[in-house]
C-alpha cells in the first residue's frame, strides 16, 4: 500500500479506476492495483500471488456470509405477504 501523500499523487490516484482490482503490466510482469482516492487515499499494488491471496480472502468472506444465513442465525419476522403482492410475476418499470 502506498499513500497519496502529495497533491500530485492524489490527483493521479483520482484518474485511476476506483475501488476495483485492475490488471496491469509493470516492466513485463503482471501486477494488480486497487485505487481508493476517497477512503484511504491510497494505492494497493500486488503481484499474481497477492491477487490470488486477495481472491481467497474474498471467497472465505463469501462462504462465511453464506453460512451465517444458511446456518439459521437470523431473527424470524412475520411478513404480510398479501400486502406485497405476488413475487412470481416480472415487473419492469
């Protein structure tokens, strides 16, 4: 992680795609960057191994969130389905 600690770096950071992992070539080697000009005002850069680690972390998070819902750790709330209507019909607005 590198902070945008100068006005020039921050200006450049704002020109990059924000909060998305983007592949890039740096001196013939694959690199991935993630720019965040608003929250951390920083640029993350990593190689293929770092990107795979990042993907693994995202997958673990997704699985944990799925297990939370599937595991029944929720509060049951009565819903008046009649008020909301039929969810089986497709509505295009």
